[in-house]
C-alpha cells in the first residue's frame, strides 16, 4: 500500500470520530495494517503532521488538524471534474482539483483540508483537497449499463459524475439499458464505486425516455399529493373573498408572453399622474392570497422551490388549478394581483414607488411576435391574430420607449450585457427534435425584462429602506483573480479586453464584441468567470445588473422566493407582524438556490442530450447537415468548433494528417495543416461524423466548398439550406424574434 493511500485511510479513521484522538497502535488496528504497511505507519504519521493534516495530542495520540485548516461542507462538481465545497459555516467556496477529490461525489458532505498556500493569493478563492466523506448524498444516479466483456458498469447520464459505477448483479437489465443505480460502497483505494441497479427505465437509445431519465436522476416530483390537490381544488372559492383591493379592471392592462405559455404571472400598464409624469404599472399574480402559509400547498411549493421547464414537459411548482387557472392573469376575466406602481421622471428615472393589492382584468394576451410587429414593422413579423386597437398599439409603443430609457440608464451604469441568442428545441411525439428556433434578444423581450427588473428593484429598495428582512437576489462581484485569468484567456484569443477588474472596462468590452463570431463563446467565458446569482437573507446587490437593491418578486407562480417576498411586503403594508425570521429566510434562501440550480442542470442536460441525438440521427440517416461554426480552440490534434445555431461544441480532428504538415502555434491560437490555417475566431462549415453521448463528444469533418463533393457512406450530406426530407428527421433551424419563458427565467442578468 502506498503512503498516500495509508494517509487517506488514516484521515478517514479520524474523520469517523473527530472528537477522539488515536494512538499509533489504535490507527494500525483500525486500518488492519500488516507487514510493510505497518512499518510505513510512523513515517506516514510524521509526514501528515508536518503537512498540517493531523496534530499530536500529548505524546502518544493523533487527531485531526486545527479547525481553521479543516472545513466541512457539501461538494458540487463541474462537468470538467473540478469540485467546489460550500462550507457549512459560510465563507467562500473551496475549489478542489479533480486529482484531489478522493472518493467524493456530487452532493456529499465532506471534510476538506485547505491548501496553506491559498492564503497568499490576492483574491478570495480557496483551494484544498478532500480528506474524508462525512455523509453520502442520498441520491440515485441514472445512467447507461455498459460492459467491456470483463465487467459491467453504469455510465452516469450526469457528466458531473467523473467515475462509472461498477455493478455485479444486473437483474433484468441488459447492456444498453438506461438504469437507476444506487451506491453501495466505494472501498478505499478502489478505482471506482460499487452500485446496485434498483430500476430499469428502458433502452438508452429510445429518445422518448430521455425526459423520464432526467426526472428520475434529479428527483423531480411530478405528481401532487392528495392533500395538496384537495387544497388546490378548493382554492377557487378564495376568489370570492378578495379583501380590500384597488379596482383596476377599467385600466388598460395587458400581458406579454410566449406563444406556448399557459401561465401568465405578470401584466403591464402605463398611466400618468396629476403632474403628467408616467407611472409604470407592473401587476403580478397574487399567489399569496391562494396559498396560505403552512398549508399543504405552501409546504409542497417550498419543497419544489420552482417550476422546471423541460423541452417537452413542465413540472410546475403549483398544481394546474392555480398555475394555469385561478392565479394566471388570463385576458377578459377578473384576477387578483399585487401591483407595483413606479413613477418616472422625464428621463425615465424612477422617483417614487407604491404598492397595492389589486383586482385587474387584462384587456389583451399578446405574444412577443405580436408586440414586435407593433414596435418594429421592419422586422416583418406576422400580423397579430386579432386586430389590435390603437390604444393597445399606443400603449405598447409607450412601454417600449420606457423600457429602452431604463435599459439605456442601466447600461450607462455599466450593467453587463451577457445575453445571447438561444437555441430552443421543439420535440416530436417520439422525443426527437422536430424544429429549432433561434430566439434572439429583441425590443419585445427587452420591454418585459426592463419592467420586471424595475419592479424587482423597487420592492427590494422599499423593504430594505424600512429595515425589513427579506430574500434578496444576490449576484456577487467576481474575484479579482478570476477576472485577471479571464483577461489573460481573452488575450490568448486575440482580444484586447483591458483591465476587467474595473466594471466599466468589462461592460464596454462586452459591448465592443457585439457582432463578432466569437461573441457567444466569449460571453460564456465571462459567465464562467463569475459567481452564480443566488438567494440570500443578506443584501449584497446584483453585480451583473449593476443594482444595489434587487429581489425576485415578479414570478410567484413558478418561484417560491417571489411568494415569500410577496408575503413580507404585504405584512409591511398592512402593519402585521413579520411572517419570517432571519434564520427562516436564510434556510429558505439556501433551499431556493439549491432547487433553482437543480432545475437549471436538469433543463440544460436534457436539452444537450437532445442536441447530441439530433446530430447522431443525421449520421444514422446518412445525411448530416452542414453547420456554420466558429473555431474556439486550437490544439496540435485539431481545432474545437462551436456550432453557432446549435450552441454545441465538437472537435475537427487532424490526426489523420501527416504530422509533418501540422504546425500548432500556441501563442497565436492557430493550427496550420498544409496550406490551410485554422485561427481561433474563424468561421468554418462542418458536419458531424461521430457522436458519443456517454462521453459527450462530437467529431466534425469540414465541408468542402463544392456541395456536390459532400459524400457519406449512405449518401450526400445535406446542406444547412436544404429542405429536409422529413421534418421528424432533419429539421431546419429558423429564427424567431421572441424569447421563450425559459429564456426570461434563466436570463444571466436576472
């Protein structure tokens, strides 16, 4: 046994009972050491003491090092193998390199030893290594059963799991099946964990089972309990008990949502006060009226945390009777709302805000495309299904003007424009992609987004000014070293970003790259350099939005944090006692953050799986489509290409070329192959030649300029502009001006 392995086992023994100090003899017995391994023990203990991993208690016993060197927390993993421990006692996350993860897996409660060198860094990043697993995460892992002839193992669907799970008894499962696996053990020194198969979902190559696999893996609850349903079914009677409310049913109020939306939780109006100043009205579904604190509905919503929007399924936070029924701000019917009125000066600056429970009757249910048809006739959007009166068109133009004023001011304060076009997939009944929509940021989406940001800011500012505690939406500034690293990486790509530690330079750099083929990739790099926005009971501002005050208030149908803020604001307005204490809000914030991140991961992974299947199906049909891509990395063995429309990355390999004809320039981020040079930022036309869904790898081939020379084993490769022979097999992407509900919900800015 190697000394490193003995060290790990010693730490495990001490972690299992951290209050007890062990003698060398105790440790030898606990580890069942024999022969040479026993002889190495003294030397190992001396080394561990020197490195600060353990300490000597008295003259004969050993214990874990001082608490400041050891941190307990929950570990999460990136898809690239790096771990991040969130300490139980707060403080910044601890980065764990892949080689230092030991047997830790996502969600485990672990003990990490801090790297003594980390304190010399000039940022708040800490690093360390895992010295023990305190408690395993109680999760089941979905994966694909594979065999190499000698052993059988499960390849996790979630790429954050770096190791496959070895299984002995496969029961009724067959290689190639998607299964649910449960960890049974991970023996010290073993290369991989052991697991048992507890359920079989079905063949992994059946696309219609992908959604079920993601739901099982992330433990997403679909059905509501009988108690919850009984309470939901009785909620409609509360419509007849509205209480004191401001009657806005004669006001011109409308909703703007995607074509496919079913729950409408926000509506807009614009009026003038007695001084002629514009008053923006943001009217949000009053979910708190129908979901009393402590009831079955409330507990279920709290446990779920938020709705989950998968490509072919919505898993709502609240039952349909509320989410799509009595709470949804449908047109031409009375609905209860919580209204925010923001008074603007001539320049569009908020100068006052007011809040009131209200009853509204929306006069129109509009889609983004219909709004865009009014705001920008040159966009050539299809005309609205129903004729829009001049009053509605006038309101939309006025709201659009207000939104652009607020947007200009926000970016004038160096808010970060990290929004990118989004690839929305549409699935057919078999679970395959039938259409691709490229959803672009446009004035119709910006209209809604700016109004929601204004309302969220107004609520947080009002409550914070009055000393109230609430759940804030916090986006912390990135660590200076991360921004230095980002600037260095960008310079390696040929950009001149300047000093990104100054917000104005970062904001202007993001402005300057607009239109560059590398812009989507660069924005992703910027996002990865930043901390994730999260919920917190402590105010911290929103770095990306450049806001000092910010909370989530505008989506209580699908976010529990918003419902909590509604209750806090209402208690303040009605001078009731505070509904929550600080410790309760801290726990709720942590829960909402965790559920949001799980939902984001589920949505992202399912969408990614569908894209891989899409390319795989093209290859199997013998007619892969040609896509425009941009070179985002250059290595000696090939260049990495990101498909612009599909937003997925693969390798254009050069291994088959004579190495004498290949020259890699690391400094210039280029690769010369014969007379052809590939440079980062350059656009290329490629098609997929192989797809490995298990490892999430795609290989590309470059398409020749002459389409007639495009050949595969089964026939000609289709061009991107070719009409597909069958929409269910080879759909084309098309651009849409509107952004979907999921886009607004997951905007990196909010």
